[in-house]
């Protein structure tokens, strides 16, 4: 009497691959794509026609009516003095200022930058 050769049983991987692709598509669709490292929700003025847009790596400062953020972290003006003292003098700075910020607050920020001899800065605006 001869024995029949047993067929090897192997799991079907097709459903597993389908589930993996469905999960991959789900996470791609639901993930949030990061535009910029911006902490404060600011209403920026529109860009003038003669201005240029810089894409350099630089320090980002955001100023609203009641908050100050440096590189997407919120600080007080006193803490900002210490942080500004750590930067190199030739470091480029991008400043985003809300439309509603009072002139006095803007001048306070510029004074702090000037005290630390950080004079290479640009004001950021929305493009037209």
C-alpha cells in the first residue's frame, strides 16, 4: 500500500497584504502635512510687489498681541533676551508680526534684537 504525499499547507498572504495596504492608505490620508513651524495664529499683512521671498534656514520669531514665539516655542520677553544672546550675530531672522500688534510691542522686540546686535532680519508677509 502506497501512501499519498501530503500537500504542504501554507497560509494565504493575499488578505494580509490587502490589510497592510489599506492601513497604509488610511494613515497617508489622515496624516497632517506640516507646512511651517508656526506656533501662533497670525494675520499677516500682504506682500508688496517689490518684495522677495527668502527660503533660507533661519530663526523664526512670531509676535502677536499677547505672545512671543521663537522657533515655534512660546517665551516671555525676558526669556527672549537670554535666547537672543545665544545666537550668532550674523544669524538670519524671519519675523512674523500680526496686523493687530501695537507699535510699542514691535519696537520692544526690535530693541531686544538690536541690544544683542542681531541686525539681519526680515519681516514676513502673506503672498498676494
